[in-house]
């Protein structure tokens, strides 16, 4: 049996408060960074740049936002990575 996605109204009803809380958390984090001593020094920090880029993706209405944001925070594949070993 295939599950059908929630309607837009039901999804908004179900997730609005959770989204609001997460956005407020992020705003508070960015405020703490901005108020911190030497805040201008972190302006070019790659981590903060990734957060800003992710916020831009959130504004894009074309879809696939979760995947694109995951890609922003993911490392590029390195074929030299050590393969996981089974636990013994």
C-alpha cells in the first residue's frame, strides 16, 4: 500500500510549530555569534558561510531543499577513505 503525501495545509498544520522553534533556535545561535567578541573574524569562516548558503537554499521554492542543504554540509567523496570494517 503506497502512502500519499500530506496535503500542503495538513503539512503546515503538523509542522508549523516545529519549524518556528527551529528557526528561532537558529536565529538565537546566529545572534550569539554576532554578539561574540571578534565576530567580524568569523565572517569568512567556512562553517558560517555554509550556514548562510543553506539559508539561501531555504528561500528557493524549486524543491529539493533538504538534499541541497545536505550537500552543502557534506564532504566531497574521497576515494582514499578507509572502508568500514565489520565489527568482530
